[in-house]
């Protein structure tokens, strides 16, 4: 699937709009950071001198207002945190001096560089501050601002279209007729796609007919680079997604069915214009799991990020039944001082159980096998974004 994903594209984004976006290029320090030698303390700056030697205060260097004169031996200037420190000085903190009639006497000696931050100490000019693919959180936005940039080059957010299928679905907020359920994958998939850094431009629901499914998916293909369908991708007589995509809409099937529980019927294909088309199973836990394991990596790749996440080892908290296919068990993680965290399954794991996703920290990836995986086994956990 990742072989089919195109390259990220750049766009310039105002820093105030860039939260959560992925960097397209490295960000380089446009100047040394900090840009000049400055005091790390409020106190007095002087050339090196011995403890107890009185120094005449000849001026002040405040933040934003450097001392303009010349500083000689036997003299000091008042200095505030962040103010320019003249060449060769050390700073003595205000707490360890006595001041009397314009003369300051430090309790200890002053050496050059005491409490002075050097230019470029954080980043030399031209150094890589952040690498391409980095997701911009508040800390990274601050780094970019500190580098002096008002705009930043981000990867264009891929457009996502979501099509939920099913005659039994009705909107949340409306009463249920017999045989109906409230449609819940749409809001979940929208949130997941947004968390991944994509832009959801279209979301629609369609009935289980070939015509309705065709209309909805054809619309979706026109609007987005990534189409996520939910439901209708299995072998039932009323499952039209695959046939519509491949026979009516020119989408080339790349794979169908994966040895995974939940998520067996997952389908993936490439649209006529290179769209990435995912047919996710309709069961809510299946949709969440397969989004996480298939769609999220594709979006990360399109944003120039490392597509596959780092998994973390954890120890299972209970015996877990193995199956003839891999399993993605939704877990919470309990930290432990003496080993990897304990992974607790979020209750029963039936693929129809919406609550099995709620509160989950990650997916514990169990190998296929026979019998039971005993409590205390080490498994890899794919973290879920939060
Ligand atoms: P399907 O993949 O269409 O065979 O659906 C499998 C199961 O998931 C059925 O029980 C559906 O009612 C349920 N389901 C399908 N789509 C949704 C949805 N959007 N929200 C909640 N449940 C769904
Ligand atoms: Mg269905």
C-alpha cells in the first residue's frame, strides 16, 4: 500500500495556522540562538574580579536596552535576565552582592562567562532546528518563532472523503426504528482523519444499493485524494462497495482481506487519478483498528512522516486467546517501575463493541497462533493518538 502513496506537496502556512501540521522541509536557524551573549540572571556584570572587591556601578544593561558605554576593571553594570552581556564579563546574581551608595560588592569571585548564555548555545546559525515531517505542536511552533519565521512550509493536508454505507444506519439525534442503529463510524473516522493531519472535505451516507453506493463513491473520488468507505465491503449480497469501485468507477483493487481480527474484510485500491481508496469493515471496532493500521500510515506518508509508528513493548495483564490470524487488542497501559507497562484489554473485544475503543491507549498486536497467550507475555503495542 505504501508503494502506491504519492509524494507530499509543499504549501506556505502562517505560523498561527500551523498547529498540528507536518513540516515539508527542515527548519534552519536563520541566526544564532540566542543571537547575542546575554545574562541568565538579574544581577551585576563585571570583568573577572576577586571575592569581596567593591565595584563602582557605571550603568545598566536591560533586556532590549544594551549598555552603551565601556566597562573597565573595577566597574560593574546592573544587568537583567536576557540583557546583552558585554564581552568578557561574568554576572553575579543580585542575591549574592551588597550594594551601598553606587558600589556593589560581590560575596564571591567573578569569572568570565559566569551566568552568561553564549550566542548559538541553543542552535548555531544554519543548524537544523526541526526536520521535515515533524508535527508542529506548541513547542515546535515556538522553536520556529524563535528562529524568526512568521510562515512555515508544511505538507499539504490530504483531502479525505468518508462514505458510510448501510440501510440500517440512521443519524444520531433521530429515534431508532426497529432494526436501525445510530451511525457512529462517520464521526469517529472524521476525527481520526483530522488527528492524522488530513482535511475531511466530504462525508456522506448511502443505502445498500449499487446505485446509491455508486453515486456516493463517485462523488467522493471527485473530491478527495483519500476515500474511506465504511461497511459493505464483505461478501454479503448487499455489500456493493467492491463491485462499484472496481467495475463501475475504475478503481484498481490492490488487496482485499487481511489476516487480522478485527478487520478481516479490509479492502484497498487505487482510483483512476491515483486516489487511495480504503474499504473498511463497518463494525465499529474493525473500522477504528483498520483505520489505525492502514489509513493512518498512508496519511503519514503523504505528509512526509515515517509511516509506520514505533511500537512499544508491554506485558499482557491477562490470558488472551490466540486465533488463526493476528489480533489488534485495544488496551490501556499501566506503567510499572520494574518492567514494561501492563497492557489491559479494554473489556470484551467483539468487533461490534464500540466501547472497546473508548479509552484505549493502543493496539496490542498479537501474533496468530493456537491456544492462549499467557498473562505476562511481551507484546508490541501500537500507540493511539490522543
Ligand atoms: P458491514 O461491514 O456493512 O457488513 O457492517 C458490519 C456491521 O457494522 C453491521 O452490524 C453494521 O450494522 C455495522 N455498521 C456498519 N456501518 C456502521 C456505521 N457507520 N456505524 C455503526 N455501525 C455500523
Ligand atoms: Mg452493511
